[in-house]
């Protein structure tokens, strides 16, 4: 059994972590007649992240914090992710 899983009961913890890390958070709710799901966004330092839920949002911001891009350029997230020389 997993110690932690991606589930709605972890969302609040993820949102609190994002707030503590300085992200501005927002959620977009679908129109009543729309079948779309919610969209969650986090913004910080000119970068915007969008996900289907707060667990995914936390994961995307973890990539940003690890890569530390200087500018919001195409495919910035693939920088510094080469497996060459990795343990």
C-alpha cells in the first residue's frame, strides 16, 4: 500500500505548500452547462503553471524550481534534465 497517493484529500496540503513557496493561486470553474473540469493555476516570477488538480500543479512547480529558468522560453523545462552522468 502506498504511503501517499494522488487523491482529492491531498489537495489542501498541496495548495498550502504552493502558497508557502510564494505562488499566487487561482481556480477556474466550468460554466454550469459546460462538461469541462476545473483548471488550477499558479503564478510566480512571470511564470504561469496550469493543471487539472493541485497535485499536478505542485509537480509542475517542482520542475520549475529544479530547472530555475532565466526566461519563459519554449521548452525551458527540458533544460538540465539530461540523464548523462546522473547517478
